[in-house]
C-alpha cells in the first residue's frame, strides 16, 4: 500500500510539473512565410495585408529565409515570430503533433 501511495504522489508531482513549469518555445524552422525578393525581406501570413511588398514574392519556410539572410519586413513579422512561454506539456504536444503549433498559419 505504501508503494502505491508513493507512486501516485510521484505521478501527481510529474503531471503537475508538466503543466506548471513553462519553457520558451521558438517557431520551428518549417514555419510558413512569404519571401519578398525585391527588398530581401520575409513576411509572416498574419502581417501580409499591411506589409510593404512588390509582386516578386514566393512562399517558403523560416529556414530558407534565414539561409538567404533575409530580414523581417516589419515589427509585425518580428513580433509574430517571437518565442513564447508555455507549459512543458503543450510544447511536447506540439512536437508530437497532438496540438497545432502557435505558428501554423
């Protein structure tokens, strides 16, 4: 009986920790963005309408923009890609594909 009680308490501590302890999560390299080739910038979809853009656009991911050394088009794009603090359980759920990422546009 004592072993079961200890096991249940340990399990409770672990589960509580998964939801109470927050970690900083950054957008994955596969985050969808729009490349603006004329100005060599990138735009996130939530900021597309207000962006200064030309017709020289293509869709890519964040890793491609970094590889090309493109800069964020505006503070809107920068802010939409800032890391967020979330519970460990949410981060694990995103990585396992059980919960959509905060950067799935």
